[in-house]
């Protein structure tokens, strides 16, 4: 069980790091007044920095199976 607890802790730290990186990206895009370019349903989309949410949380997609 100890390995599982370590994996869970490591996963939580990775997710927190990704959320922090996203927050910094949004702050940078607002500072530079440049759009965020993303792929949404296979289509490339520009999102204006004023419309980007400053924070996000990871939600595991239960439908996907590895």
C-alpha cells in the first residue's frame, strides 16, 4: 500500500504543478494581450485573454481507458 500512497501523492503534486503552469500562462497572455491558441474538437481556436479563466482544476475523464 505504501507505493500506492506515494503514487497518489506524486500524482497530486504533478497536477498542482500543471494547474500552476496554466495559471502562469493565463497571466502571461493577459500581460502580453495575446490570444491563447488551442485545439477544440479538432479545430484550432483563438481565445482572447480576457475570456480565459485564470484558474482551472483537473477533472479525470472516466470515459477514457488506457
